[in-house]
């Protein structure tokens, strides 16, 4: 298993990971979705060091994971599978003069929580 671990430690770019796992890719897709593809590759070394599987079994598993991440990017579905539903927002009216205008706090849009005011 040490060969796979050592190989993975040497890889730095999305292109290097895709080439190592023999995944055919379009450069324009990698240029746009580089971080998402690298996120798909993250954790591979840690998983390889704690796994009892053979190098070949891990290689195939990691290859599928990267292929899925790349395919999601190429097809425009990156991040849509695991997205949590947006938080419930209760809009507040801002002005009586602007009937129908609502204010949605940035915290609600970004999924941040306001500190409790006691």
C-alpha cells in the first residue's frame, strides 16, 4: 500500500490527480472547477493510510470518486447532490413607505447564525 500513498503525496494539481487515475478530462472544465475536483481528491491519503484494502482496490475506489467529481463538474451538477436545504427565512418589512419591499438578513442568505441577544 505504501506505493499508492507515496504517489498520492506527490500529486498537487487537479490535472496531476486526473492523469494519475487515468481520467480523460477537458481542460476548460478543470480550469473552472479546479477546487471542486481537488475537494473530490481530498482525504485520499488519510483514507489510504487507515484502510486495510489493497492498493489496487483503493486505486479503483479513488478513481471512481474522482471520476464522479469530474463528471458532476462537467455536467453542471457539482455540489447539487449533497446540498442542504436553505435555512428558513422570515423576511421583515423595512419601511412602511415601501409596501411590499422586504429585508432578508445576509446571515439568512449565507446560512450564518446570529448570536443570541439576551
